[in-house]
């Protein structure tokens, strides 16, 4: 059986895509483990992961891939930064999604962000139902939306990540779930 150079390049690109997706999943799972255990995602996980993602893309794809990976991490980080500024998540979550985005690359961050958001929403609703605070949570979401409509990104005085009485979800779990779904979709594309 003879493999053409075009078929070989396609197979190589698929395998590199699997590697990016698997490495981003590993990063997210490590971050989630720390978040569940200590309620924070440490810098010694996220900062080396960002560097690893940038270096990996540069080595495997050159300057264009490096730029793509940097853009991916920056886009993911900026989107999550909005939620951090509004008081809805911690800085570790922002750094983790930045790292995962740098490793995953620009080609799948749309899926990654959507699937992470869906997983986070489902987990938050599940937590509210489990704690028997579903109706209160829905009302609080409405209250927060009204607050941000008039006050911009300033954190709500009562409903923010700094208030220990509010329901809090280790959001790195949602990032890990979104990364896992992306990996499964990558495998299914084969």
C-alpha cells in the first residue's frame, strides 16, 4: 500500500491535533484536581502549561502555530477575564483556561469555550438542585444581571466569589469537562 504525501500530511495533522487536545485535557484535569482539593489553581500549574503550549506549537508548526497558540490563549483568557472582573470566578480559572487554550490551539477553542460553558452551566444547576437552592439561585442570577446592567463589571456586593455564603463551583471542573468533550469530538472526527 502506497501512501501519498498528501495522505501522510493529513494523517500527521490529525495526530498532532490529537496530541494538542490530549495535552490540553491533561492540563485541565491537573488544574481541576488542585481546584477541587484546595479551591485554587496554582501558578505552578498554569504558567508552565502556558509556556509548554507555546513551545509545543512552535516546535510542531513554526512561527505561525506559535502565533495561533498565543492568540488562542489570549482569546480564552480575555473572555474569562470578564467574568473574573465581574466577581464570578477566580484568577486561577482565568489562568487555567489561558493555559488550556494555548495548548489546544486556535482550531478548537470555539468548541472548547462553548463546551466548557455548557458544562459549567449544567454543573451549577446541578449544584443548586443538590443544595435545594434552585429557585433562590435563579432569582440571584436575575439580581446579578440587573446589577451588571446598571453597574457594569463591578462585582455584586453580595453575590460574588469572595462571599463564602454563596454557592461556589470549582470551575476548573467545567474546564476539564469541556476539554474532555473536545477530545472525544476530536476522536469522533476520525
